C-alpha cells in the first residue's frame, strides 16, 4: 500500500488555510505551517522557507499564504514582492527539483477590470496596484519554474474567520444605522470553504493520477456563478442576517483608497469545470450556508 502523501500547508491560519486543514486531511498527512505556530513559516523569510521545505520534504505544497493588505502594499512594495512574488518562485524551484506538486492561489487583482464580461485565464493581465503586480509576478515565477503547479485564481474571498467584507459588514451593521457601500465594482463573493472544498476535489483527482498533473498545470479560475456589487453583497448580508441598518449605494469615486480596485472582478470558471468536472454553485447559496453556521 502506498504511503499517504505528505502535504505542507502554508498559511494554515488564514481564511482559506483554516478551511484547507479539514479538506486536505482526507488526502494525506497535513503539516500546517503558520507564522507563529508549532511549524513556523514566514514567507518574508526566504531562507527559513527553504529550510522548512528541505526539512519537511512534502509531496504536495499548498500555498495559502500571501501579503494581502492591498492598500498597505502601496507603502511596502518590497515586502509585498518578497512574499507574493519571490516566495512562490522559490517554492516552484524547490518543487521542480524534488518532484513535488504545488497549488497556489492568485487573485482578480491581476486584471484592470475594464473587460465587459467575465475574465478567462488567457486574458491579458494589467494590474492596477502593487498588490496585483506582485501577485502576478508570483504567478509568473511559479509557472516559469518548471514545477507541476496549479494556480487557482479567486476573488472577493470571505468567511467566518479573519478580516473580510462579511465580518466587517456584520460588525458595522450592529454599530450603525446607515452605511455607504460601493455599487460600481462587480464580482462574485467566494466563500473560503468553497475554495478549500474545490481545491481538495482537484487534488483528489490529481493524486489519483487522472488527470496527470503535468498535463493540466497552469492557471484556473475558481469562482461561484452569478455576480453582484459590493453594495449587493452587503444587502444580501443584511437581509439574511436580519439587520435593520440602511445601506446607500455610492460610486467608487466617493470611497477613495490608496490602491485602485478593478471595476470588474468576474472570473469565468469554465476551464476548471471542463478539466476537473467540478461545477460550482451560485454565490448566494454559499452565503446562505455560511451564515447558517
């Protein structure tokens, strides 16, 4: 009997990483790495990352860690680049030498949001921010490493842990009677658990050898169906949560931020569906399940 694969999960205490702990446990022996836990890994420390890879010798690396402070990245471009670009490149180089499989998460911020319809994987990237540029650089470094790597591009991630739009709205809807939320940025809110479960389904197929990892390496969009604005997302949270506050729609121009956001963050997940036979639900269904907990 073949031994279960050793899985190194980076960023195991983040929104997606926390959910991956559970879904990946069915596939192998998971070593959960966090910045301050029993297995400490900080992607800003490239030497430490390499030492961990050499010591753990995983068969599969799942990188759910990143520099995600979008606005702060404008003031810390070197740190964001080290974490989002250099670290994935190093992981890819190590995996190529060691024969390990890599799963890495990308973002809608690699696009400028000017396309009329949903983005597909082959659309030309044009990031508007330091965060978007560093994430794109990480994608390119990983794909250029010759490792068997899958990059799952996600957008508008939320969950019941960590800092995200859902939890911010839940707090503000208790504290305030009136909120103003942007209504001219469009995307599909994506539950962290959906990302983790879809990742496990993909990896289950790859670890079983059908399809072969080398044949399907590359970028895949992982996004539920449907779309809404941030205002529409907030309204759905309000209605499902029974909050009484009023939410006013406003244009992006009335909510300036240090980093520019893409106006269109819709991602077409057709490639994921066709390659791995995974059909993702509507974003509203996921939100109802999430809030039902």
